[in-house]
C-alpha cells in the first residue's frame, strides 16, 4: 500500500509540474506580444497586461501543438511500463533541441537552458527583467528549461528504479542467470586422435 501511495504522489507531482510549466509557457507566448522591447516593468505589471491583452490565435495554434505533444508524451509516460518511461524521459530532454533549431548555435542554447533556467526564474521573480527578456521570448525558454529539468529528474529516478528491478529479477529468476557449461574436451568430441 505504501508503494502505491508513493507512486500516486509522484505521479501527481509530475502532472502538477507539467501544469505549472505549461502556464509559464503560455504566459511567455502572451508576454512576447504585450511587452515593449525597451520597457522595464515589474513582473506584476507584465502579468496584469498579459491578462488584459491575451494574444492572437495564430500564435496559440503553433504553441498549442507544442503543448499538445508535451501532453501526449506525459499521458504515454503515465500509462507505460518502466522501460518505456525511461525512453520517454530521454525524449523529453532531447526534444527541445529541435526547438532551438539544432546546429552549433542551437546546441549551445540547448545545453545552456537547464543551468540558466533557475537564474532567469529568480531574476524574473525579483522584477529584474527588462522588456527584451519578455519580447524576445526568454520566458518561453525558461519554461522549456524547467521542462528539461523535470524530465532529467524523472529519467534519473526511473533509470535507477529500472536497474533495481532488473537486478532483483536476476537474483530471483534462475533462467536469467548465466549457466556455466562444461567446455568440450578432445576426448568428448568422439575423435580417436
């Protein structure tokens, strides 16, 4: 019963994190169209402007497909076995590389997303971000960075769980163990020479 409760709490935490990341992502999409490039406004002012203005359907169409793909990956992850979960977690970390455009510059940006995300989040919460941060879409980059952090943590825990499950199955199932066989000698081959 305890294991089931922990798994249920873990699943709920992953879904809650996904909902939070999706809200940050949608906020970033809206903020790109509302905030002036040169303005320096507090987070509260940007938030009220985003709520008042919203954004156009074309932007939400494109970004809606991205969120739909992320949602689909999470649904498949939720109802899969542990081996598939590890693969989905790896895909969740690698998928934003395609969002950055690939190449040398895109790969560098992809590698910097995870370490920069907590710093950008603190900077935004402290109202230290200017209009360029919102207008250039760095809030979306923060959401993608948190997405990568989420899948990295989930993937590591699932990989460790998979290793533990596989090692237990080797100890309890004699068919999976290596069976040493006697190597044939010259006398066993039936040859007279």
